[in-house]
């Protein structure tokens, strides 16, 4: 599996990338939505899963995912956030039915949420 990991926090991104690799994923990282969108437009890049922070400085996760899915139509999506779900939904950063992984999370929780996201779709 190839996972695009997008988070503007270097430490969170590095630790999460390590966890994903431990789960057997090939990881592509981006520090912001613009970088993520650019990476996904490159020829030969195929992303199976987008794992992204919800609230980032330049645009929210939902806006970024919509742009990426125009190039990566088969990608599944899993959002992550340290904010409470009602705050995330209140900001319009994700759709109400979106899969949301609460930060901080353990390896087992990451594995479980990825499994559900891959089975259910975006």
C-alpha cells in the first residue's frame, strides 16, 4: 500500500510515517496541502490511502482531499485531528460521515482505522 501522509507538524508527520512503515506501507509525506496536491499530480504516483490532518494553515483536509481525488480517484481517505469532532465538523473541515482518527493515537488504533477506511471507501 502507498499512503500519502499530510501533516504540518514535523514531529507528528515523522512518527506517523514510522508507524505506517511498521505496518508495511510505502509512505509519501507532505508538510502542507499544496505539496500534497503537487505530489499526487506527478506521473506514475498512485496513492492507495490519504492520511491527512484536518486543520492546516493553507486549506483544510477536506478541500485538499477533493483536489487530490481528481487525480487519485481510487484513493481511500482517513482524516486525523487533535481537535474534538464537533470542532472539526463545525469548521466544515470534514464531512459528517468522514472517518476521523483522534490524535494522539497508538499503532493498533492506526491499523484499525486504516483497515476500516480501506474496506469502506472514502
